[in-house]
């Protein structure tokens, strides 16, 4: 039953970002950062922007503790879907990530920049965030 439910979940259309809610030119540049330098598409596969199949990771793989993961039966984190983050910001005012530990998208990007030693420039980070807001 779970594979069918997973397929249904991933097949649901996500709402589109409202016009004017992100910088279109920066988002276009940010897509290139997403798929290359930042390595986001390694786990957040387009067009579903999550990892199909068995999408579980240990905390050490994503640079955080296992506290929240250990509460689940598999003791792993599920790759978070990134579609409609603009809507997520309105709904979840407590922050981003599995437990809201990052207050802003910039905080998330900075975490992965440090953890994965990406060495993103400030411009690349801004463009990446505009792309994330657009999907």
C-alpha cells in the first residue's frame, strides 16, 4: 500500500509561486546553482523536488543530529519535498527543516554550504534562494 500512496503523494500538483513573489532572472541563475554547484538535485530530484523511493538519510549525512530521526521506526530523516516553499513559509512560521531549526532559507543554504564545503558566493546563495522560492 505504501508505494501506491507515495506515488499518489508525488503525483499531486503543487501550487505555483505567485507572480512577483520571486526574482525571475535570479531564479533562472539559481536553477543552475541548484543542479550543479550546490548539489541540491542529488537528493531533490526535479520535477518532484524530493527523492523517489527509499529517501532516508542519517543525520550525519545531512550535517545535523539524529534527535528527530530517532523518533521514527527507521531512525532516519526523509528527504523534504521542496515544491511550494513559498506556501510553506506562510504555513510553517516556525522555520525550515525537519524540526524548524533554520529560521530562513538562507540559514538552510548556509548550513549546506558549510557542511558540504560548497564555497557558494553570496550571489549564488541569493540566486539559489530565488529558485527555491519559485518551485
